[in-house]
């Protein structure tokens, strides 16, 4: 067993992991990491990048570059052209991000799960009752991004974003250890509700959820490129069109995206714990 495996074994022990990542001043830790991540001086950046690569098992084989001036540049790295080509079937709805598949399946009326045994209501996650009604008895997929993964996310299909609502909140860790201990966790954390519509009128919903050490959710198509939390409040209407696979935004660390589909769109054969890459099939439009 390598030194890295031994250290990770200790840090992933459930009680210790929950203590280290949740029973600390979460907001302070998040702001601190955000500041450290932006520092480009090599005295800070080099050890920060080295620790990230060591603990997060980072794969940079498909990155545009493997040299970064800061930890933030590593987090939000771009990939080589063609590294995440979407599924060629035009009826496929694809994963918007690299992730580990979490809870997924049918929404029971408006009830779904963050992890087995821990239900929450769609109305607790999404503020608009009309949106909730659109996805009753539909399907959902939870996609968790780890710290070492590619952190940009992309359009899962040809779609138009019709509105975005930012909801301020906490920054609990979103790993399985925390999901087993904190009820309605996604509904407590900071998140963005991205309302989309396919060319045929079918609605689609993406909810990026921030977490501890996630400095911000960025959606540059909203205009000025500022952190989304700086524009929190009412729904922001827009009519931004995306081709399938086009970049929509990024996290400045790992986190989670929950994708929602209306009734009648079956999920692909995916399993909880499966790794998935942006562009791989999640569902198939009927007909």
C-alpha cells in the first residue's frame, strides 16, 4: 500500500472525514481556500498544486496544459479539443460533466433521494411551484464531481436556457459520508436553478449545488462573469441557446449537479457509483 493510499484511508474514515469537512467553520474555510487558490506566487501555488495532485488523484492527460500558475487554474482547466465529444445519437441527453453517478431514478410525485434512505422534496430544492409540477413523476440523476475532476460543465442537449435562479445557502460537503448524515443536504446548500428547454419544447432542469471549498458557481452566459452568488435573489430571465456539448459554466472546485427530466424520458443503464464523463449518454428522447 502506497503512502497516498494509507493517508486517504485515514482521511476517509467516516467519523474523521465528517469532522474534518463539516464540523469546521465551513464558510470561513471556503473563503480561505478561494483566496489561496487564486494566489499565483510559486511559494504558495506550487505546494498547493502538489497537495491537490497528491490527494485528489488528478488526471491531466487530456488537459490543454499541465502547467498552472495557481490552484484555481488547475481546478478550472480546459481540455484538449475533442476530449469530451458528446454521444453521436441526436436523441441522446448526455452528462453535463465528469462525475460519479449518485442517486438517480424516478421522482415519486415530487419526492426523490439524495442517497438511499434520505428523501427530499423537489419543492425544497427548487423555489418555483410551476417548475416542480413540470417534473413530477419524471426522472433525476445526481452527478458528483470530485476535487480532481474536470470542473467545467456543458449543455446536455441542444437547449435554450430560459431562466436562472440563484439560492444562497450553506456549504456542507456533498460526499456520500455527509449525504448519509445531513438530511435535505442539497436543499440547504447554495445552488443555481437553470431552466432549459429543448427545441421540441421538452423542459430540462439542471441544479448545480455548491459545497465546502467551492469558491463559486460561474455562469458566464449571464453577462459580466461575476460569481453567481453576487447576483442572488430573483429569477434572472434569459434566452441563451446552447448546442449539445457547449460549455455552460464551471465550479471552482468539485461539487454536484442534479439533472431533472420530465415524465416519459427513460434513463440509460447507469448505476450508482459509476464514473461518467461529460458527453456520455444519460437518457434517450422517445421517438
